[in-house]
């Protein structure tokens, strides 16, 4: 069965959906190499594999390639492989015929059909159910697939872009990923650098994100000062651009650069796990003790802030004695601010404690840098 191109408007993209090239690629040598690879891959009708750590912008690059490809006027359809249970992913990807199973009262096209004469973006391809890897392999080999319950195959023209933050060669060795499928999807492979490897691009990314979320949240957040930018550049950014995006969201909402400094300082504490030797003796008890100590310190500090550094109220909230709290504060190096004028009272205030801005602003903030192909 052949399909006619009629992409839904919800799957169509434009340049307005993307940041500028200067924001996407910056000025680092690592991203310049990526730009050259992307420009070559955009016009080639072959599968492309995007590899890199989580949050490095694989999605936005896939979208960029789609718009600059011969299929840019077609649909861009994304499938988040680990987000959909395996039992549902087949029908979501390949669709089903009316009566194929209980509850299939009408026929439904899958994501593959919706991407006809466009781009199908398979995010986190390493987590694709093994049973579906065989059907994807058939699609890559001859451009055909079958809906669940269909008696004939459907022919499609679709460009496939995959993304992963895992090493697929290791997944092949464990049996989690098909070797023949790997050879099909990595005709062109593009490796994205981490934010740590392109830290010189951070100021451009920050300016873009501040402007973007100031407009989205209707806040007039001023550009960040040089000292705060330097502080951001010293951070290790394990979450890459996605982590930076959340930090800037927090700044726009709270409105103070101190919130950024405090967030980074709390996150920059020594990570005991990072210091575990990869080929030496691991002192498990010591590493665990340090990790627990750091977690305790963060909990105590946050609870003290919530209760305006009233130590008796904090001890009660933590279900420990006042003496135990003082001991843990000394052990963790928490400053005894309870002796200041703000915390002279030894009993909790009658009014409801107010969360400080740095605590209120962190709730429920998670996002991705941008959608991608």
C-alpha cells in the first residue's frame, strides 16, 4: 500500500522553532566540527546517528538537519523510545487496523506513517524494545512495514535520525541491541561534545536562554553579570545544556543572581562518588559515610532556612533532639547563625514559615533544552 504525502500541521517545523546558528553551534572548535558533519548529513538520504551525553542538544540538531534537508517541508515526527511501554510502542510506531485487538474500533496510523516524506526521529534508540528492533530493521532495509492486524505491507519514504547517550557497541555485547540494526542506523554518526568541552559557548547560550524565558514567563530579567558568568563557566555541568536551562529558568523566576550562585555552590560540593578509583581499592564505608554526611548537611541547611534558622524548630522538624542538631551542625561545618539577631528566640514563630526563594523556585522545574528531530 502506498501513501500520499499529507503531513499534519502539528508535525511541521519552521526556522522560528530553532535558535540561531550562533546559539546552536557557538564558536568552539568542537561544535565547528559538528556543524560541518551536520551540513553534510542534512542533504544525504541515509540514516544518521547522534551520540552524546544527556542534555547536549541532540534533539535540536536533528530538527536543524530536517529543516535543511530535501524533506524539510514534510513532517518531523519524534518517538521517545523509553517513554512508551513496550506493549504500546509497536502500535504507536506502526499503527493498527480496525479490529486488530480488543478496543481497536478504528484504524490508526503510526508515527512511521505520519513521517512519510519527512523525518522520523527515534530518541534514545538504545532503549527500543528488542522485538521492535526487527521491524525497524525491515523499514530501514526496504522502506516497508505493516500495521498491527494488516494483511499487506505499507511502503513509506522516510528519513530516520536516531539519538542515544549510550555506547551501542556495549549494548550489542550484552545482547540488548541488534548488531545488524546498528550497522543500518550509523551510516553517518555525529558525536556531540558536552557543555564542559565547549564552555566558551556558555555566554551565548546564557543570553539566549535569559531572553527566551523572560519572554515565556513575562519577566524582565536583566543579562547576567560577568562574575556570575565566570561562576557558571567554572561549573562542571553534568546535566549539560539541560541543566543550564533549568538554572536560567530559576534565575528568571527568582530574579536574583544570588539564587544562581547559591544553587551552583550547593551543587559544587565535592562528590565522593566522583573520587572513587576505577582501578584501585574502593573504601566503601568511607565513601558511603562521606555521601551520607553531605546529604545530611544539605537537609539541615534547607530545614534551617525554612525555619529562619530557629534551631529548636529545626530539631523538631527533623525529629531529633536539640543537642543532636547542634552536634550535627558542628560536624557538618554549618555556621551557628542561630546566635544572630535574627534568631535570638528559642521558640518557633507563630506565623507560617516562608520558603526562601531559592527553595520555592526549584520545585517542579525540569525541561529539555529544545525538541529535536
